[in-house]
C-alpha cells in the first residue's frame, strides 16, 4: 500500500516537469520534441492515474498524487528556468550614450543596436536593443547594471525573428553542429 503511494508520488514528480517541458516545446514550435515528451507524459499519466483509480478508498494514493503534482509543478518551474530555452529581446534606456557599456556588451558576444530617443519633456535618452539566448539574460542585465545602475531595462520573448546578427549566429552554430555530427560519424 505504501509502495503504491510512493510510485504514484514519484510518477507525478516526473510527469509534471515533462508536462511543463512539452508545453514549452509546443509554444516554441518544436513539434518533434513536444510529441516525444507528450508520449512519455501520456505513459506516466496512465500508470499513475491507473494506480489511483484501482482503489478509490485508498486516500494515501490520492494524497500522494496531489502532493506529487504540486511538488512537480515547482520542479518543472525550476527546470524551465535552468534550461532557459529560446531567446529574449532586451531594451535598455539610459540617460547618455555609454560607449564603454556598449563595447563591453559587444565584447561579451551580445548584439547591441543603439538609437537616440526622445523621452518626456523632449529629454534625450539612449536606447540599447539586444536579442540574446534566454540563458544569457541575467548576464546581460548584470553588465548593464554595473555600468548604468539607473538604467531602465525591459525584456520580453519574441515569437519569431528574421535577419540580423542573431539569425546569422544561429546559422553558423547550426553549420558547426552539423559538421561535428559528420566528423563523429567519420571517426
């Protein structure tokens, strides 16, 4: 009886993070990976729910299912944050053009576009625009905050993009990945 509850709990700890990743893959348009995760998700779901429904008088199984689901949601969020799949667009507004900041960001591999913008009461400000991998967002913000502690920074996830520095870099990385696969096959 206790073993069954433990199996249900562990199944939920695996099920919910898989559900989280599958949802992310769907939103990001990664159909193949989403389908594979969906198959795994369905398999785990049927097993766990089958165990719960096999004895509806066993409240321990129901509690294990609910606790596993709740903790699984937490673990799924941690996993999603660590993987940081996709890209982020970051917009930075600063009071004056900071060449040192711009150069530092570019030296770290970030694409940065700058423009002069007009704020309230015709105040002149400078805007930096960058699109980067999500796993580098915190790094970008830390660099900006070091140089410009009062900067206004906003980030968002683009649904798609075409052209520009990031697209060229992705093509280069894709070519390198294919070349590595070919080299491994040959060896």
